[in-house]
């Protein structure tokens, strides 16, 4: 038995030794492979296919292929055996392959057999083969533009091959999918096109005036026709053809009253279109003819202005604002409205007769006439005389003692002396021929008489007459004279009255106006004495608005400037363009009036340049702008005080102070930035300004001459710019002065009656600012006059025991609204009071 076992073991070892000797050959594979793998997949297509051969086949194990080994730095591939006998294998990726990270791989691969047995002992490897694997791209990315917005510009009138280029990119790895093959404009009806490279051009010439900005949308496609997920926006700006001129200025400049000076051109500069400029002169002109009398001047009466400017007193205002005392202008037509100066328009059918008590009686060989006049050419070839001012015979004769008239655009002043002054041939008519007389613009005229010399000032400039004609003196007579404005009074002619065809020796006179004026007048005054100085003339006609230069000392020595006396013209010149730009930015508009005239003021800027030795130099066009002066806050002038006074008639001989508890205030509505026309809803604030007249009117029957009067002591006017006029219809206190001075003076006005007949006298007080532009409410005072029996009864009531006194408190009515006429009456029991309060 032992012998058998040993024999079997020996036989098995012999077989094993024979098997080991059989695995004599290494597997064989190709020397190189080329493969393709599509990204995001794991299968690799190899050329040639992966097959390993072994010459030991068909010996088990030794002739079989057990595996492939991939060698390479981080090669993300592996090879698996599909069939051990045939040696077929497959190369695959161990994970997703991203072409955008790596487009190809190179690595080593080897095959090995199964060795000599199942455990793979004595296995043999093939030679090393090189594998090149390329990653196939997938069109997974869309094109993306480098910018979300592009900006380009074109000059109007030109067609460009390329205005700008847009660019998109694609993150795919292959040329097929990473290249942009097409661009497309997605906006409809556009004047632009785009090529394959992203160059945008215009297909037609563009106009800046028609459209200055275009906005188009552009998309992109890669070569796989994948579209960009987000379009880009392209802005095309159309530039005007470069034209030399001022840029950066506004055509409309708003000016709020009270703001002082406002810069007109804070961002303006001169565009020279690369022109070489060696010298510049710029003129800024302010045209203010639309505001009042040529510009925004003080619209007080001429008489008040003369006093403010320092002229000697004694002037007579022949065209005052209509009032109870100065009522001869009430029928004349005003021109300009409440927001402008008080001017009168004469249309050839209107005139005014100046009352005798107004006419100055102390004119000698020296006197002065002043007026504002706007006049145009007279109709017809042989125009008639147009009289501004005439002093002629009131009756019987038609002699003109002195007159001022226009004839064929010539200004003529007539002055006839009489035999009491001289009996020789003397100068009588003085003629001036000036363009200003018929240019339809406002001008300020001063006729200064220092007989036999007469001087004319127009807007402060002196003009001597071009023609002086002489005449004989006129004979003195006892005929009264009549002073008129707007025409000349023709005192009449001697006529014979006819009755039943029988001539009568009874005389009568035909009187009428003649030589009517056609134009506008304002501020017509006459006063004794000649004009004092050129300074007063400048003050009388000076504008309260104009141009100014902010910080002129900062302009530098290389900029020269000139500002005319009226401040309506600024001229600047220099050699440096930037300094000229800086200088123009300092020009401002100013208006010093507290209540300026609203409306437009026109600006014109003209420029002249010189270039450096060039035959052709640029031309800078003129520009025009408007300064719009806004509506000022209108003041509300309120007068308050007692509404009723009671006095015994016997006490009136000593005089009664009518307004001893008078109060005058002026308020405006506080601005809250909102438009609100309801004055009652606004809050008021008190302001300070001047008044120019206050009228005390007698309501009802006029004061009886010699028996009743309104009295004011001249000492009350001491230290004030005030005067007063008195008549049977009331009293007018006038002159430019503060509200407090007016209040102080009016409180001293007394009503005096030497023989009281009426039981009631009623007075009305109104005040004005700016020649009637702003009128106060009407304050009415009633004086109850107690005659002898009523006075005793009144005293008895007052002296009655207190237990019988019944005090009735008045109802107080407060109102924030503007007074538009009579105040609502409040009924009180006046039997217990001599003064009843009035609350506004």
C-alpha cells in the first residue's frame, strides 16, 4: 500500500513540472493605439481594437489573457478583458471625462497572461504599447459676450464700415463648438447691420436732430448653432457735426425774486472743433424792454424818485396814480398792468387838463421837464404835431406859452416869453432830431431850461438842438392859462352868435383839444430850477436789474472786461480759451427790487475770434437765452384801528385826531413749496417795505370850505421823505417812506369843524406801494358828531350809576383773506363808548 501511494505522488510531480515548462511565450499586443472618447461617457473607441495574443494557446492558463495594465500619471482609464481565450479587451474611463479640462491623454498599456495556473504563477507581460486617446467635445456651453453693454459713437451724416466690434466666447473645447460662427441683431427696424466677426456698421446716414441715441440688442451663435443665453445691448450715440459754438448753456434761466445774483452760464464752454484760436471777444447783452419802461426800474412816481435821488424839492407830478385828490388821470388809459410801472397810453383821442391848484406858478427862466416816452412813427406823410405837454390860453385866444411836442420824429420845445421879460427877438423853438424819438422803445427825456439855453438829455446823454428859431415875445394879458397833457387846449375863437338870422354882438368861445399825442408816457413832471448834476440824471433813469460779474478780481490779468453804466452789456476779451470760458461762467443776472416785474428778459451772446495766421478762421454763431423772472409774493397791506369815534360838536373846533390808534402792517403768505391759490389756507409772515402814498377820502358831501378841514402840522413831516396835498375831498400824503413813518404822520391828521351841521362824517383811508401796484384794504372810520342836546344826553349816560351800565362786547371777526372792498360791518352799542376797537 505504501508503495502505491509513493508511486502516485511521483507521477503528479512529474506532470506539474511538465506544465510549468509549457508557458514559454509573452502575450502580444499592438505597439500603439489611437482612441476617441466622447466627454461625459466612459467608452473609448480604439484603433486598432484592443486584442492580446499568446502563442502558448491553447494551453490553459499559459495561453489565456488575464488582464491589461494601464500605466501613466493619473491616467483616468482602465482596461478590462472581455474574453480570456480570444484576448479581446475594452478600454474605458474610470469616471466622466471633461474635454474642457483635458482634450487628450497618452499612457502605456500592457497585457499579461494567466501564468501557469489559477493563481497566476509565472505570468508573463507583453511589451509596452502607447495609447493616445482624444476626448470628443459635446456642445454643452452657450456663447457668452465679454460685456453686457457696448458703447459706440458716430458723427451724423456719415456711413461707417465699422462703428464698434462685439465679441463673444464659448467654453467648449473643440473648434466646432468653441468658435463663434455668427452674430445677429435681434432689434427690429434698425439702421444697423453686423458681420460674422461682430463688427457693427450703420446702413444709412444718421441725424442728430432726428435721433441722438440708438439702443440695439445683439446675440451670438457658435458653430454648432447654439445661441447665447443672454443678448448684449449696444448703445450708438450720434454726435452732431462739430460746429464751432457755445455749449453747455441753458435756453431758460429761472430767477426767483430776492435771490440776489444768479449765474447765467455755470457750465458753458466754447467748442472750437480743434480750431486754433488766438484771440476771443464775447459780448453778453441783456434786453429788458419787456419789463416796464425799458427795464425793471423803481416804479415809484417820478416826483418820489427825484426826492430819493437827491434832486431839489418842488417838482409837480403831472401823471400821478389816480386817487381822490389827484383825479385828473382817472380817465386815461393805463398801459402795462399792476405788475409793471404806471404808464399811460395815448391813442390820439385822450388828454388831461391839470387843475389850476396843481400847476406850478413860480416858473422862471430856469425850470426842468422830465418824462418817460415811447413813441413810434406818425401815420401819414404830413404828420400833425403830437403834444406831450402844453400851457396855452384857457379862453378867447390860442396862444401857446410853452409846450413840448413831437412832429415828424422831431422833438420840439416851444417857449414864448412875454413883453414883461423882454421886447426883442428871442429864441422860441428848439428842435432835436433823434432816432430814439420814433424807435418804439422807452427812453428817459429831460428838458433843462436855462433861458436862452435849452438842453436835452436822453437816457443820460446830452443833445444840443440842431435848430433854434427865434420869435417875438407875446403880449401880456389877463387871460388865464390851461396846462394839459396828451394834447393842447385851444382856448377858442371869437364868434358871432346868430339868432333868427340877425347877427348879435354877444361873444362866445369855441374851446377844444387839438394836436393829440399818440404814444405812451410815464413820470411826467415839471419843477422850477435846472437839473443839478449828471449823478441825479443817472439815478433817475437807472435800472434795478442788470448783468454782473461775480468776483471780477478772480478773472486774471489776461481777461479784459467792460460793463456799461446801465449794466445791460458785458464785453470780455482775451487770448486764452479756458480763461474766457471761466470768465463767462461768472456772469450773473441781478435784480435788486423787492417786488420785481415778472416776465422774460432776453439775453444775446455774440462772439468774435481770431486764429493763428490762418486764412480761414472759425465763425461762432450768436446764441439767445431767456431769464424768466418769477412772480414775487404779493404783499397784503392791512390797516386797522377804531371804526367809530363819537365827539361833541363843540369839541371839533379844536380838532379831532382821527387815527390815533392806527396800525399798518404788511404780510405775505409763507411759501411751503406748494401751489395754493387759497390765501385763507396759508400762514402769513410780516415783511418790511415802503409805501408811496396814503389817501384819506371824505365820503359823502365834500368838506365845506372855511368851515371844515383836515389839518396836518408841517412839523409832523420833519425828517421824513413825505409831503401832503389837501382839498375839500380829502388829503393825500405821498413820498417813498417806511410804513412806520406813514403811520406816525397819519396819526397826527386832525379833523376840524368850526360849525358842525352833519351828525356823521365818514372817512376812508387807503395806502399804496409801488405807485398803486399794491393797494391796502379800505379802512373806514365813522365820526359821530353829537350836537348840544345829544351831547348832554351822552354825558348823562356816561355819568349814570354803574348798576345801570350795560357793557356789550363787540363780536371780533378775524380773517386771513385779502380784503376786496368794504369790510363786513360789526354792530355795537355806541351809547357807552367814545372809541370802539376794530380788529382785522
